[in-house]
C-alpha cells in the first residue's frame, strides 16, 4: 500500500494548497506562479492585474485570539521587485457565499463572526487595526477608538491582541515596509463571483463617521472557487497533494446550483483565459473558453466587431498547444471592446519574449 498524506476540510485544503504553491513557486520562478495564482481572483475592478509578485510569506490560521481578531484561514503577503507589499486576509468555505452568510440584523449574536460576512467584517477591523498599529507604534494590536463607537461595538470591543510572540512573529512581518495595501479574499463553491450579485448580503465596512464604505472599498475584496484552484494544481503542482485532497473532500462540499463542478460525480469546468498558440497563429493571442471538452477560440481583431471563432479543437488539444496563458478578470465574451483591449495589452507584454 502506498503512503498517503491528505488534508480534510477547507482549512486542510487551504494549508495544502499554500504548501504546494510556495514549494513550486520557489522551484519554478520562471513560471511566475504567484502572479498566475493572483490573476485567478475576480475583483469588482481590475485591482491587481498589473502586480507581479516576486516572493510570498504565508501563515495558516494565525491565532489572533478569541478576544482579538479570531483565526482567519490564512494571512499572506506578496512583494514585488520595488518592495511594494500586498497583504491578503483569506477565508474559505465549502459552501456557496449566500449559504455562508447571516443577515446583518444578527450582528452581535454568538456565531456571527464565524459566518462569512461576519468574518469579512472582523478581518476589515483587523486591517484597520494593523494600519493603526503600524502608524502609532503601539505595544499591542488594538482596535482604533472609533470602532468602539461604531455598529461593530460588541461585548469584546475594543478587540485587542496582547500576545507578544504573535505580535513579534506574525504581526511585525505583515506591517514591515512601505506601500502596504490590504485585501480580503474568499474561496467558495460559487460558480460566479458572489460580490457582483446584488442579492447577496455584503459586509458593512464602517469608517470613523459610522458610514458604510462598501461601495468604495469593495474593490479590495476578491473571490476564487475550487475549480480555479484545481486548474492551478493540475497545471503546476506535479506531486498532486492538493488535487488528491480535493478528490477526498469534493463529495462533502455544498455547491451552488449554477455550478458546473460536478455532473454524475465527474468534475467539469467552464472558464476562460487568454492564450498564445504559436502552432495555430504566431501573430495573435486567443480568448480560450471551454465547458468540459467543448472549446472555442476567439480572436478579437477589432474593438467594435464580434470576434472570429474557431471550434474545431477540443479543450485538451488546445491545452497541449498553449505556450503562454493569462487569466484576466472575466467579462462576457461578447464585450469585444474589453477583450480586444485585454488581448492587445497581453500581446504587447508577451511580445518581447514570445511572439
């Protein structure tokens, strides 16, 4: 019998994924794996499309204390060549976003900070506190005074973290440096970005005037699903630790009704990316979309005209021909102006090395 090492639940899968991501990013820096991972997240705006991380620091389920800021599934940061740092607070669920959230009228109830929108509010409070801690050189991580007078005020306010070991070994690495930005990422079983669905309950992000700034700050909230993680794992994780753990867990997950993850116990996908296929066309890039093995290549040659289409190749055939690929924020393929611009920019980026 072969030795097996598998991880259970969303926290186990998060730990396994970041282990393989870090390991393979170090051993294959030319693949720009960290950038490819980041490009998989969907934001309401093209927040991170021009960021090229060179290194990663990650800690799984840091202990910020029950009277502090809880236990996010992961906190990690990326740095680029110019030492710009982006800090990400990451939460994962094995359910769709809508089933992971509670109504805002339940804020303050026991368990609210464990539902997804409650976790996001608490993580936002953590980010505000990290910024205040860095600016004022406090000895403990404590919420700014204005939060105690906000709708967040609960029996634990002001939330505070005094553990000197956590502050030295977790907090200080996060806040060290200039040009730091904070982002909030979620992993769910949705098929479409839940942050773009107005029917969902979103976290309320209050400022010092007790005004909800969600519309202004939602650009810092990104989403990814297990389908995208599986594609990264299949493409870049040769030892298949995460993929095997996902296979173990997938039947214990609650998928959105609109998901294409499982059909008759078989994983299916529906996605899109920009690809360079020199064996088909040496001068252009294609919009590549697929569902199962059905695939379409689209070439945008004019921002005001529909793309030309090629449908004679299967998904597997196309994937075997890919020389370069990128996964920009998705919009309908009918948006010719958007995809033409994306294709032209990506083609210029690859031109010096590839095309």
